[in-house]
């Protein structure tokens, strides 16, 4: 039997129950989810599915991440609500490709772990599955493992296996709508230009949920509240010319932009008027971090780690969460200069391993 797998949370318990119900069947998992956005989230879910299948001794086939074809097929339905027409197209697309794999492997039946998701319509999935069964002459196996306390059991198995519990369906449209309704910033859609791993980013979760971490049986997962940060856009202009600049994490300007000038210098750090910013040149940064950046442009595309910047902020301001703008430039301007900094500091929650 070919089993389409959407994510580890839905698949882990579902596969366990399938193994009990179909003891004479060889189950083959098929991870095919071009709807998942962004790509780093796709890789995070795939990483966890591999971990789950390895635990359950399930062979896994990974399909193509054909996001462009998926976006083209659903573009006219981007404003559809969750469980609307767009989801129908998405289900049919993924199950149709599951059938292709089933026929390629000579299998005579298929099913999907989407049936386990409490947020998916089993009725719609059964309708689509039955239609494809008739069209392609291959059996669609419908099992409702949500019954008999199945959802609670699924949750217990998820926690026991330390699986990644995503908080949105997967597609760009659903994520945007969900974050809008929650009045929350969709941090999943932002990455640092230099690929620095940001707090509570998908990249950070990829590392956190790596198999090597979860195999420690003494590890527990807990949630913590913290102040998160994202920088959208920032630059410095000297004499109307934009110069290379790097803004350390948690740099913030209330009005986003300001004209300022140097007020005083101490220990290689330059403080601007009205405490708008602290400026240091690339040589001072290299001295503090024991690095050897040739210039600020190199720093932008190959930045220090988040923790290095946090420690530097601590050293400069005596607190890692002071939000004064700390800016690195090649040279310190002697005349008045312009700073623009569009950033967001917001309450967030993330999981950590203890």
C-alpha cells in the first residue's frame, strides 16, 4: 500500500494504526507536498517525516518539490478560505501523484495521512479518493483513526516521539490568512539576507529538530515566551549617498528614520545625538568579535551568528535586549547623516529542548 504522507504529526500515529489494521501489507510512505511554503519549512517537515518513518521501519519515497506548478494550478483560488476549492485541488493533485507512484511500484491500493488531520475534511478526502479510485482502477483505503480517542492518542505519540508540530497547514495562502486573522507577523516568510539563523526561524527549528537531538531520551520539549525581532529594511545615507551599513539584531528607531550627527566618541564607539544610535567602524567590530571582515559589504552577506551579535550588544549597552540602533560602517561620518531602520520587536513563543 502506498501511503501519501503530509507531515509527521499526522503520519506517525496513522502509520502505527495502519500497521495493525493491515498486518500483511507492506506500507510504503510517499512524501509529496509541493504546497508547503517556504522551502525551508518543506525541508523541516521532510526531515521529521524521515525521522518518523525510520522509527517505524517504513520505506519512504520523496516526491518532487514542484512549487511552481502548484502555484500555477491554485493561483485563481488564492483567496479561498481553508477547506475551500483550493484545498480540493491540492488534495487531488497530491493523491493523483500518489497513484502514479503506486502504479510504478505495482501496488493496488493507496491512502493518505491527511485523513488523520483534525483540520481536514474526511468527507472531501473520501470523495476525491473514491473518484480517483474509479478513474485509475486502484483501491482508495479510507480509515478513520480519529475515532476512539484517536486525536488524543495522536497527540501523545507526537510528544513521545518529539515530533515537530507545525502551526499552519503549509501553503503560502493559508499561512498569510491565518497570521492576518491572528494579527501576527508571518515571520516564516522572512530570512536574513546573509542567511543568519534568526530566533524562532524555520532554519533554527531545522537544527533544533535534527534527528541527533531527538534521539536523546532525556530531552523534553517546552515552550517559552520571548521578545523576537525582524529587520525589514535599513540603510545609512551620508551626503545623500547610501553607504554600506550593517545593523545589529534588535536595532530599532521609533520613527523609522532620522537625521543625526556624532555627539561623542568613547573606546572606539561613536554615540549620536539624542542616543539614536551607536556607530562603530569595521575595524572596531573585527576587534570585538575577533573577525577579519575586509569591509561592511562582506559583513552583510556573511554576518556573525545571532548569539555573537547579542553578546556584542550586551557588551556595548550592558543588556542584550537594549533596542538602540547599533550600526557598523566602513568609516565614521564626520558630518550629519541619515538613518533609516524599519524593524519589528514582538512577543513570540518558541519551543526549546531541555
